[in-house]
């Protein structure tokens, strides 16, 4: 007999349901990936308008369709033809144009999964706050029901003016996403706050804006990267972990509304936008950072590749090369995940297992021994999986004996699938 989906699946839209033990509904994360999305890009009359062309290119590279709406003043800085060439759509500016009668302010407002204004001048911010609609862009914004992302860019005296700051607060209180400007050299040859935010930060804000906040209210601690265990001032023991999986988990959890703490060993990755970032070096430092914050979090996802051993003695000076072999005594590092498991309480705990043999057997043994709820296992020898890769292939094991196989996909997509399982556990526990 075919089993019906339970009320939990139907009501909450979880991707994996622990009540009926099957996949169902849509993922809070994977259904919101960028490909196939649509954006309306509003461009206003500031010197940073030229950066809007680069922003459009970045969105298009993510397979996001872009429609551009320009103010008349924006056309003093960049031409509509530039955006038409990049987007393969006309750039709109005339509220009363008959040339594209089928794309009026209402249809443009309804077109986008998100509306982003970059750069946003003090003028457009003031119009939005006051509900003024006297040109195409301000009218589109007033008619919009999609998430709105506003990226201020102006002189620092203008940005810090009480009127502008009050207008920004009004927009924030309405749910508008504000991407704060950066500090640096401004077009007026002075230094201060007012530079358009980095385009990567704007893209991240866009992807955050249209992602369902199904993990709102959760506080998630993620560990990532390798640890370093020095044996003298210039040398250390480490591993090949890049930190990409942990950083993807932190990014996706924040996009889905969770408050995120990222405890990271050394990596070359940029710090994910909007997370509480805690850099560490050694396993002991990571243990201390995690355990000191454990009582404040509801979910722990331990994706870091922590060294099992460290040198028993750290030399005060560089060890010189000798004729014979170099012998270094090692001692065990603290078992962080076991310590977390012993104090788990009602928290959801997820661990990782990178194996080169007996993948499922080793992962299952670790799952039960360390008192985790889920363990994510991957095979070091599989192409597209493991260290350094932008993709992964995983199996998710649970305490009931279930094994979910997730095929090759981008690590952000993998992160979404893992967080779907976390979400299902949260609801199954009725927290």
C-alpha cells in the first residue's frame, strides 16, 4: 500500500520527514537556488551607476534573468544601450512609453523574484520612504511585492545625514534589505562611508532576500576548515581541507534565516556575509571556541577536518635539518564531536566522516559512538568529492538506519540538502 504523506510534510514543506520516513515537498534551500530566477535592477543617478553593469553581468552568470529600470539621471552616467547589450532586454526609463506597452510599471514590478536598486541615491531612498511614485523606477518599487534590496551609494555627508539615516530605518522596518555602503575613497576625492558595497556582497544579499527563512529562530554553530598543529615556529601538521563545505553550510543557514556562528580553521575563503566569524588555528583552540558557545546554540554542524594528533612538544626555535630522521612525538587532540555529543541535550548535532575505505561501516560506527543525530559521509576516492572540490557526493546516515544518497552537486546545494534534514529533525522534535 502506498503510504500517504503526513501532516508534518504537508504543513511545513520539509524535504525529508522523520514522521513518514521519506522525501517530500520542496527544499527550503534547493528550490531557491539562483538559476532561473528573475531580477529587476533599478539604476539611479550616481557615479557608481557604471558598477550596475558589472552587477548585471554577475547575475547573468548565475542564470538570473535581468530587467533594468533606469532613472533619467542614471542615463547621464551610463547608457541604456549598455544594459540592453548585456541583458538582451531593453532598459526602461519612461513611465508613459508606448513602445513596450506590455511591460508597464505593474508588469515590471511583478516580473522579478527580487528588485534591487544599485546604486541607490539619497533621492530614491527618500522617495521610497515617503511612498512617492513620480517616475518609472519609484512607481515599480511602490507596486512591488517581491523582496527589495537597496544598495546606498553617495557622499559620506549625505549618507550620514539624519534625514537619510531616518529614511533607511523606515525602509528596514518595512522589510527592505539594506546593503550598507563601504568605507573608502569617494568620487568627490574624500574618504568616508558611502562607496557602493562590493558586488559579491550585493549578490549574496539578493540570494538571501529570495530564500525562504525556514530556519529563522535557530542558532547554528558550524565548524569548518583544517586545524594546524605546530611543532616549531615555522612548521605545522595539517590536512587538505579547504573549508568550502563548512562555509557553504554557514552561508546557506544564514540565507535561510538562522543566526550563524562559524568557527573556522585557516582557509583562503572570504568570510561569509552576515555570520559571527571565529578564527582559530589549532584543535584545542577550536574545541575551546565551540564548547564556550555550545549552551547558546540549537544546532551544531561540525564540518571541520580537525587533526587527531598534535606534537607533544613545540620547539621554541626552528628545528634545523640533520643527517638522520626527525622524530616527533604526537599526542591525541580533544575529540570535539564526542564532547558535544555528551552534552547534546535537545540540540541537533551533525558530524562528517571522510573515509578512504568502508565508508558506511565507519560512518555508522562514528554516528553512534559520538551521539550525533546525522553524519555526512563521503569517499575520498570519488571524483568530484572531498577536499578542495567545489562539488561533493555524500551519504547522510541517521540513527534509524536510514541512508540518503545525494549525487554530485555544488556544495551550496549539498548544504541545502543537509539543512533540509536538520529542519526535519527540528520539527520532528517539536522544538
